C-alpha cells in the first residue's frame, strides 16, 4: 500500500511539544511523518518548503502556535501570511494545493495534533505520489496554444513637446543646483532609446521622450543617491543634494514601493512624472502590458510633464488570456507547461538585474553557502529560483514587465508575479505602489486571518 512521504515543520514551543503530548497519551499519529523542529513557524521560509518537495516529499505540513500565543509575539503572523501566498503560487505552477497545509497546535493539544496529522496524511495518500520532482522525461509543452492576439498600433502622441519640457526642467534643476544628476532617456548611436545620466545643463539636449522609453529608471535611484551623498561629503562637506528621475506611471508605483522600504529618503529624489499613453514593443506595436493599463498619470511626482487624455482606450491583452488559460488548465497541464518554461532558463539572472526591486546585496539564490537552494542549472534548482524570486516580490511587484523584457529565453515569468498580485489584492486589498506602504506579506496581521 502506498504511504506518502510527509515533512512536518513543528514549532519547538507548541506543536513539537504537542507531538510529545500525543505520544505520552498514546494517541495514534502517522509513522511516515518526518518531523523538523524549528524555533518558530515564522522561520519556515518558502525555500525550505520548496526544498522539501524537491527532495521527494509528497506533502508538507507546517504547525505553529495559535495566533496570539506565539513565543516571539508575531512570528506566526508571518507564517499565516506567507504559507497561503506560497500555496497560491505552487498551485499556479501545478502542485495540488492539498499537499501543503498550515495549522495551529498548542503544547497541550495532543489530540488535535494526532487528528490534524492523520487527516493530512490521508488527504495526501488519496492524491497519490507527487510529481513535483522534475524528471527530464516529464518536460513537454502545454497542449493548448497560448493566446497571441492581433497587434495594436501605437497611438499618435506629441512626444516632441514632452521631450522639450523634460529638457527644460532638467536644465532648470541642474542650473539651480537643486539636483546633482537627472536620470532620463537618450537615443544611442544605434538609434535605440536607453537610460542616460545628465550632470550638466549643457547636456540636457541628449534627453528624449518617445514610445521606446521602456526602461524603468527607478533601478538607478538608490545608487545615484548614495554616490551623490558620498561625493558631497568627500569634496564639499555639504549635505547631499537630490537626484532627478524621469518616471512613467508604472515606474512611479515602483518608486513608492522603494520609499516604503526606506531605500532612500523622499527628499533626496526629484520626480519628473510624464503622462504616458503606453510604450511599444520591438515590432512597433503597443506592448501587451499597456493594452489594459488605465494609469496615465504617475501616482507621485514633483513635476508633471503632459496631461492625461480625456478618454482611455483599452484592448484585450494576451496576458489576461494566458492567465485564464493556465487557471483553467489541470494541475498536470500547468506542471508540464511550467517545467518546459523553466527548462529553457540559463540562469543568466537578467530578470533579477532588470528588476528595480531585486535589491539584496547578495542574492539568496547565488550564495554558495546556502543549505537549501543551489546555484546549479538543474531543472529543480531553476524552478526554485524563479518561484523564490516571485515570492520575494509578492506585494511589491508593480507589473512593469522589465524581467520578462530582459529574458533572452522568452520565459513568461511575469505571469507568476501577476498571479500573486491578484491574490494579494483579493485577500489584503493591496495594490503595490499605489501608496508608499510596505507589502502586507511582511507585516503583522490586522484582521485578515481567522483560525479555522
């Protein structure tokens, strides 16, 4: 008879002691549970759970203290927010949600421990062996074709007037000494639009604005602010001056996330917001992410260039069509599709480098001393990297699609971020970057969670 392999992460203060209580009372618990004692359920990171499934676990059970009884005050609040979000992500890539469970057991609840573990073992037993651990023979593309709708021509806009206004404002800020640098766009020698850094008023003619201004320039703010401060302190002994940056509406939301995370002080950046009608892709058509975008003005700015149009034209987007296709697919079909996508990854980290919110000094997935994530290019390691990265952006990603634009293998990784964004908006009412507030995934509970 098939018996599932189950890994149970048990809080040392409550659920682990609850297991002892069940044993002392001679209550029957499944013998096929591998118990892992942890200081707190809040310490059970997504990487640990992914490692358990990669190692062959058929189910993972996380048991912590009841809400309000945590030895570390709010550690289980973190688990109560983390695990359901991770569960949504794993279900989106093909893992049956019943294989991951979070529950609460106190030290005196031996009977509850026995009941929960037996229920979970039976639920996993009915599902059968997990197919999570990737086998090269599993990899084949999803049978259904993903949506590829008719292209939408980029609308006619007065880009020249906006470019002149940006140049004039940049010259004013630099001449007055209000900022030390303006981060904007220029046309390179090959005719491509690229980021540029303007330090002198005489250089502002390099600044441009056109439909190819796709880069999210907030990526460079933190470094420029710190460099500006260091130079001022070393040479002039003056307080560091702000840095100017040109932002689109989606970029402005990224900037709000950065402010919420204290990446730099608000008074150290002068925001030149530009009214946006969308940007175009390499074929000259409106980018897919812009088809359904209703934002035409930045949510935060010091100077506004342009005006919002009187009417906003929206179009069907392949992104929504593809999200719906994956949601309607079976877990096996989703698993096959994502395995085929992750198999193409070469771990070049272009997605991470392009993302303005991937800012850890040393990436967890590139450390050579980590015990639960690897730097190899095996399929399981590549999947763990992408799922872990998507989880780390939960409640933070604004959907600028820089990651997907940078990917040389055309992996639709933004779909992972968008699925989590949908879940977080539905559960917490939070949309990243609309205001400078942190992701609810890293905050304490505020009435969103009820036991049972």
